């Protein structure tokens, strides 16, 4: 097969010309070839040459007037040109030790390089030398597997996964992103070698997991992770959600599959990774808070608060950022039941004010999560909840316009309280500010200076304070 008509970027002929001048065979390999055949956009182009990739990259950089970045320890070089990220490496063969996924690397042929690739669909190469420009080298029938929508290893899967266990995560990631199946023998090997994932750093595992989470239908990837045994090893808290328990004929829902449905629902509405993580973790504390009551059945009281407290430790373990992203997820997990509680009753301004105050700028994201959390098979029930959420959101808009409590700043500062009552820093100042805040949230006074000051004078008398003359 010749794909020269598909290599439309001028850079391919440029690299081919430089390669001819240096006398080295050079090929486009891996993901770019796969995406080219699938007609998926790709800006990352990997070139492999039978020789020095660094030397080739330097000559290409001179030809096109680009800056080259050399990574001597890895034998690679990278440059950016016309929005394309180009990487150059010499063909290699690899061997592995049992206790490490870091290979022993030697110079090799194109065949050696293709043998070391993770999957057949990533083991194709296209020649860019002028004599064979566009010629596809496909030793493992990668094109057929693309047509079959199949993820399959080029060599025996037990060798592929034992050598580099991260490839098990990559298999599931590619299956999820491309909506492909994993070939049976390949999946059996993932189940067999799942324990080997323990030698992989958590950073690398989480990087693949995040790519699964950001796919169109992440539930597919999580089901593959679950059935392969990998999820239990990398994220046991999520596996603990799985299962249904029945006592006296009363059962609770399977919170694992409920969580996956919520995640898919969120994914239809938003590409925000951290909102998707909020969906994954919103019910994470249901297993430790699960109780059975003969009168009401199964309860999970306080799972939102306990779940919120679990978020930092999960983020720390999984090497996720311990910054505002984590605080965002923590907040949404803590508040995810609040809007649902509001739709069941008459919505009071006080309840809306308190929700706006606690959610702040994340209130829209919270409402997205709450809408996604309605997973009942009763379509009328779902329709009723969504309609009520619409009412809550309208009420939020009206209350915010009137009371401006979303990003609440007290109208009276601590400094003014100290000056008014001739106080030094003490607990009383905080108490006064707290009572003013509560009065605003309860609707006793408006969120504006004059009413807040009058209220401050009123409560100061109850506290026995005197204004400074």
C-alpha cells in the first residue's frame, strides 16, 4: 500500500530529502500513521531512521530554520515546525529485566523497532525516502486491525505486557478513545499480568487514567479496567462501590455502575477533567457509610461529608494536583446533595443564598453534576427532577441579582469593628462578622453597608459593647 497522497504536509518531503542526503532510511511511525489511516487529526509526528535520529533532526532543523531540542540520554531530538511537533529517533531494539519497565536499548533495524511497539495499529511505518516515498510497512496487519476495530499486540501479549506493564493501561486507553475492542488473547494477558502494574509509577498510571476519563464514553474504559483486575490495584476505593446487598428483601443500587452513568452523563455536557473527577468521587464514601435500618432500608448518611474528606488522600495517592483542582472536587463532592434536597421542597431564598455562598463561582459546575446524578430508569421522575432544577437555577439568578452572595464579602470589615468599639484583635470581632454574615444569608438584612452597620450596632448592645466616642 502506498500512502503518498495522504502525506500532504511539506515536511515529509523535506525530511525525506535530508534523509536521502545523509543516506539513512527514514520512516513516519506509530500514532501519526494510525491516525492518518483513521482520518483523525494529529499534530505529533514521530520519525524513525536507521541511524542517528539526533543527526537527522539537526540537519532538518538547519534546512527549515527551526530550533532543535536534543535529549541525548534518550537518543531523541524534537523540534516544532508550522504547529507540528516533530520527534526524531534512531531505530532501536529493546530487552527488559523482570523488576523494571525500563528497557535496555540498542541500535536496531526498522523491524526491531516495529517489534518493540505496543499494538499492531501503532506498529506501522511509512517511508519518506524519495525512492519509496509513501510506502507502508505493515508487518503485523495493523490496517486490518484498524478495519476490525481491534486492539492487539504485535508479539505474544504476555511478552508485551510483562516487559512494559503500562501497556495494559494503554490498551484500555486506546480501546476507549477509539471505541475499539481488545482482542481476546490480549485481554486475557492483561488479566493474567495485572499485578505487574505495581512496578509502574503512579504518575504514569494516572496519566493514562486521565486520558480514559477525558474520552467520549469513559465508562467503557472503567469497565475494562474493572473486569481486567487493574482497577482494584490502582483505585480500590472505586471498586468498593461495586455490588448490591439485600436484607429483608430490600436492596440498594450498584453504586459502581451508578457512578459510571453519572460520569458518562457529565462527559456529554463537559470536557472539564475535574468536573469528571467530581462525578467519579461524588459517592466514593457510600461503602464506609452504608447502614441498614429495618424501617427505611439502606442509608448512606453523611457520605457527602466523608467523601469530601477522602478526596485529598485519594488525590495524594494518585499523584493528582493538591491545589485548587483538588479543592474544586472536594467542594463539589461535599455539596452534591444540596441542590437535590432543594428540589424536593419549596425553595426558600435562605436556602438558595446559603448554596450560592458555599458554592461560589463553582455553582454552575455543581448544577451540572447534580443533573448528571439523576440516573433513574423512571423517565417521568428524571423529567420532574430536571424541571425542578430549572426552577432552582432561575431562583438562584434572581437571588444573586438581589443579594449578591455568590462571592460573599462582608460589608463591614474587622478593622471597622475594632475602630467602632475600640477593640484589639479578639474573638468578639469574628463573632460580630459571623452574625452579620448569618443575618444576610437568612435574609434578615440586605447585603449592603448601611443595613449591616445598623445591625452591627444592634448586636453590639447585646454584647455589652460601647461605640467609641
